[in-house]
C-alpha cells in the first residue's frame, strides 16, 4: 500500500484542507472495531457519569430521558487493545508520511457517539482552538492532521460532518468560543462573523471504513442525528514529533511505537497529581 495514496489526493488535501479515502478499513475490520466501541459505550453507561483514569476519560451526561448519554471517550487505546491496534496501523504511517514525515506523535485518540437528537451537535469550530498550551504545538498548519474513521454511515440524516473547503488557508479565524462546541448547533451567524459563507459548506458523506482527514484550521461542525441509532466515529490526530512537546509516540521511522509504562502528558494537566481513577 506504500504507493496507494496519490499525489492528487495529497494536493487536494493541501488545497481544500481535507480529503476522504474510501475503504481505508474493510468491512471485517470495521465490525471488529465497532464491537470494541460498543463495549466501551456499555462501560460508559455503567459508570453513569463522567469518569477519568489518567488520560482515559469517559464524557457522560444525562440524556433527554434521564439515562446516561455517553458522548465520547478520550484515549480508549490505554484500555482497548483493538482500538490501540487501529491507531498504530502501518497504513496510517504510509498515508501521513508525505504530509508529516515518518516520526509521529499522537495527541488525539477518541471515540465519538452522535446520539439521536441535538445533544450530539457540534458547533462550527477549528481544532486549532484546542491545541493548548500554544507553546507546545508548533507549525500547526503543516505539522498536524486529524483523521476520522467512520464505523457507521455518515449522512445528513445521521448528522455527518460539514466542512468549509479551503477555510484552513485563512488561519485562526477566532470563531466564537463563548459556548461549548459539543452540544451546540452550527450557526450561520458564526460563519458570517468570520467572513465565511454558509453556502460554501459541504456534507462529508462516509461509508463504514472510509477515512476523512482534515487540517486543524479547517472550519467544520456537524448537525443533528435524525436517525434512530447512534453514529460512531473513531478519531486519531497525528503530529510531526519535532513540532510537538506533548502526546504519545505513534511511529518512529514509520514503525509503530507501543504505549509506555507511564502515560504521556497530552491534555489532562493534572495527570501527575491526580492520575488515579476518579469520577468527575
């Protein structure tokens, strides 16, 4: 698969700020990943509220019916061998080497469930707003790629992602950060305030096993899941190692790097002071 990803795909990624690869994982692989994700969801429901153990974090909130709503789990790869194997799959190293090189760290590893209803909406945002502290993340525009593996069909009915093509070329647009992104509807006014047109937004249609990749400055969001089932997405974000002071190693010289005995500092600032299991 070393030459499977064309120069055209990479040039489109750089021009538009995103690309989609069909069938990045096959149906059998997706079924295995989906089963691990379902087990993860069941654990979140049993917790009943948000729970943290080091970088592993279950984001759980009351649903509309009062039952626990598991919205996402960060760094499930410490806990689920199947999900850890996915993030270290050599095909990711081959895909990303033309963009980032062969030495990669990982700062995003999370599963998202978009439940039916508006609690699963994501407001328009740029991932760059979450790369904090800024001094730890250098050359964001060219050193970082976010990837999302579809486990279910992603369509307008299931609240698929929406992208504003080429918006990454404008850098940090200072989109309204006064509310949480998760659980907030996309607003045309937020785009217009950043001199972007809602008419330019495109739906990112994905079949199970398809992979989307996008730039941290690309403006994106997602709408309401109007289907009757949860929509699953497995997100892994990679960064050129020399440009990031945080994160777990993923690949050295293109070879997978296992997780170490101690978790690396990623986003959880109290990792060393309060890394024990606890409810949040």
